[in-house]
C-alpha cells in the first residue's frame, strides 16, 4: 500500500515498509523505526522524520480501522 501525505513544505510517502520524506532533500527510514519513535523508544531518525512520525502512525492506524474501506477502495488518499 502507498500513502501520500502533503504538507505545505514537504511530501511524505509511505511505500510498504519504508517512509520517504521530501523536504529540500530526501530522507528515508523503515516504518518500524517510525513506530519505535512514536512509542517513546530509541530510534535512528533524522529530525525531519521525527516531526512527522506521529502523523504517519495516526494515518496508518486510521486506515486499518474497520469502515475506512468501501469496496476495497480507501476513502483516504491511498494509491
């Protein structure tokens, strides 16, 4: 599954188990590191990814809740 989140100054893409952030340069990290950071554990993430880590986890959790899918197509921006 691919999820794209747009911000005024950056673009975030969740592509499977990898997160990509475009903010003047490209940052990437495994999804597991993002989840660790949000849970309060130590994680190797650049500051730019730490800023959006909670958004990533919130969006992915909301997409996994029942009722967010209609005929297999998400109501959120999933491609």
